[in-house]
C-alpha cells in the first residue's frame, strides 16, 4: 500500500511539472494555480485585517471594563453590608490586586440649558489609576477624589458643550425612591450640583453616555447607604484570569455572576465572531469556485496521458493506481496555489503591519488609527490549509468520478 502511494506520487509529480504536448494545458494549469493563489491570499489578508480590527475593539473596550465584574443576578444593586465577609476572602485571594465597588445608574444632566440622559458611575479615588482611566483624560484631570467633581466622556461633553474653565456647575437629576409628589413633579427628583473637572476619551461608545464622579456623591444622589451596582476586580500581572474567576464564583455563590471582559461585552464579541465566520464562508466559497478549475486540468491531463496510462495498465498497473495519481495531481494543484497564496498574503500583511501602506483616510481624518490594522494568527493559516487540502481532494475525487477514465473501463 505504501509503495503504491509512493509510485502514484512520483507519477503525479511528473505529470504535473513535465512539459505538456499542448501549450493550452500548461496555460490553463497556470491559470488554475493563480486563481487558487489569489483567492487564498485574499482569504488570509481579509481574515488578518478582521483580526486586527477585533484586537483594536477588544483593547479599547478592555480599557473601559474591569478584568472581572461581580453583579447580582437579580436587581440593579446589592448591599455590601451582607458582603463584607466575602470581600475579605476576595482580598486574600492569590492574584487579586484590588477590589473596587461601583455605584451606577441613569441620570439626567443639565448644563447651560442643554440636557442629556446618561449613565453616572460613582467610583473611588483609586479607581482611575487602577483602571487606566487617568491616562484617557484629554482635558482637565480624571480625578474623583473630591465629592463634587465630575468627569465627562468626550461625546457627552461635546453634546452639552462642557467648558472646564467657566466654573459653571452641572445639575444632576434622579427620581427620589421614597417620595412622589404629583402636585409638584420637580419635587420628585433628587437634584445635586457638580463641577466639571475633566473630559476623557476611550474610543468606545461609552464616550457618548458616561460620566464619572465620587462614590459619595453617587450615594447621595441615588439615596443609597451600602448598596453598589457591581464590584470591579483587578488582577495582578501574570495571573490566569479564568482560574481566579472560577474561585471568585465559588466564594460569592449562586446569587451573583462573575464576568470577564469578553462576557461583559458578550453581544459585541458574538457579532464580531459572526462577521468573521460570514467573511470566511464567502471567501471560502470563492476558493471553491477557483478550485473547480482542477476538474478541467485533470480532464486535459488524462486525455494527454492516455497513451502512457494504457501502456502502464498493460504492464500490470491497476486502475486504482491511476485514481491515486490524478487525485494527488489535483491535491498538488490546490496545495501549490494555496501555499503560494498564503505566502503572498503573509508578505502583504507584514508590509501592512509595519509600514501601513493602506490608509483608512486622508491625513486630516479623525480616525484613532491611520491605517488598517493587521493581526496575523497562525490559526488562520492552519484552517486555510485544511480548507485547501479538503476542497482540492474533494474536487479531484468528484472530477475522477465523472471522468471514470473511460478508456480503461473494459480492461481488467
């Protein structure tokens, strides 16, 4: 069996690379390889660009979201008074760097006769440095150490026309939880003032609807004492987050969820993965169309080598040998074109990664990056190679099934 495959491989190698009697066969062979090469290169390039965009989105959202977040399964808030023993256990856990309670909810903000509904986050003074928010400040300071200070996302700051230097306070409105007055609706709101002290930009949708202030002001506005919306867990470097996540889940119990950064943006990442899959299927379909050239090539080679095949068959070569030969020829055409395409795709991706030759816009564009991002993943090459081998073998098998090598039908 092994010798038959060696023989088939040797004959296939000769049939594929030897000079053909008819130039049209050589020409179509080259066109077939080039078609597979182009579709493979396109597949690698597009997948790498999608990987780069995904990494860009992930890094931006990961700057905003904590490594782990503890939330109650039911209700918007939960009380820390019943959580103190668990917090003590969490603080002692190996790999945990810091534990930060956060209180957040929707509030109405007014400033200079403009208003907007946004999410207010009450955080501690240590939170900006732990999260990296302090480095996102583009105007003023990201400082929540003072009770009356408030920091705006760039989008909401632009909408309200926030000016840090005119000392005009903003007003925060939040419905009172325990008091309703239908005769005087404004009395049904808790109203506080805060001073704009900074503007941040995270290059995420959070810039459009997020403001940060001290946890003390948030508690006063929301009328809470010990309640929090969630607990942010920050992890030490070189710590396996999945292991810490499982241990924390065991400590907090079934009434709470512990989410990592991907789970916190589950819809976003599912959308990105779906887009990647759709693109892969579309480009894979283009590759299938290009691979069907193998059918024509094999037919021409079989016709050209008809005399050689008949001689070998007369000398005792079984029909199965020729099936193996042309199956290997078809696979070689696909693999040759595929490998060339992967090399070209890799070279292009490396050039784009280090030199950024394809730009996202002109020089005056306001994009956060100037050129298309590229991230080269070995998994893309492995999956693409498996796709090439599989489709090439299937195409060759289907073509041989249709050709039947008719002139050997009646020979035994």
